[in-house]
C-alpha cells in the first residue's frame, strides 16, 4: 500500500472529488481525517463505509475552513488523534456563475474566502507539523479556470489562479525542508459542485468542446492526488499543476 504509515487530512472530504481522494487514500493504507461543514449525513456514511474495511483509521473533523480559529482547532485535533500530519489535501470550495457586471462585492468576498483564504489557512497551520518532522505533501485542488479563465466565473477563476500562484511560492519556500506542494487542476468533473455551479448551456457548450468528448468522474481525479502524495512517485514534483481535464487545457 502506497500510503501505509501516513496520515492525511482532506478538506471538503465528504463529497465529490474530496470523497474519492479520501476513499483512495484509505484504501492505500493512510489514516485519514475527513473535513466537512454542512454535509453531516454524507460524512457519517463515508466514515461508516471506511470503518467497515479499516476500523478506527478514519476520523471526521467538522470545521469551516474560512475561519482561522476553526482551522487551527481542526489541525490540533487531527494531530492529537493521529500523532502527526503527513499529507494535506485542500479540496473544499464553492462555485457559482455571475458576470463581473452583476457580481456583488459580497459574492466576490465569499468566493475568495472559501476557495483561496481556506487554502492559506490550512497550509499555514499544517506547515509547522510537517516542517518539524522534515516531511510533508501539500496538494491543493484548483481548477483549469484558474489557468484560462471562464465566462461568468471571474471570482472563481481568480481564486483558483491564486491557489496556483500561492502553491508555487509555497513550494519555493519549503521544498528544501522536505515539504512538497503541488496543485491539481481538474476540468469539468461530474460532481454536485459542478452541476449546481454551472448553467446547462455552459455544460453543453463545454462538453462539445472537449477532446475526450466527455466529462470526468470524481474517482478519475483521485489517482493524481495519490501520485503526488506517494513515495517515490511524487518525490520530484513540487510547484507543479497536474491537469486531469479531458484535454480542455493542454500545457
């Protein structure tokens, strides 16, 4: 198992891409912390599923990752529960479409808080634990819209582009001290997040433009996170952005 003996905290881990990363990391031997906010039923069901295979190796951590005190408490509780923190996956976020012309400042502020501030806070409070042990893997879930932008998605694209810039800078700061930091920038993935945040017309137009001719499934993104988290697979990757995007963005 690629992650045996490792611990991992996944934010937004009860649904969508985060849930599939939780499942795969657990299958590969990690002790896993699942962060969630409002999805109590989904989180409980996921823990029960994983406990049936590996009892006592999964813990739930309810916290609003936009709030400093709650992130700080979550990291403290995680390390008290598992003893150390090896892998952090920042997958929590929100999405909705609105033009800049009609965007309210509150909508901008909420998007930046949920999708960018949360990443900073989680990395900030996880780093001391990783640096003290001389090992860590940080994997931030961004989006291809952070690379190319999107109509009616300026606030979302800005936050996701910010994650990429933040992660590159973080990698330059801490990689020589044993902590690798990378991004995953999925294309359109069939999650509730995607269907709720994008209009049917946008979905139809996007589908027609994809070289693979289909949207991705959440479980198809999770192996990229496993790759970056694993030793030796991810050892030489830092400051990078992997793109499971059905060919929509080719770099």
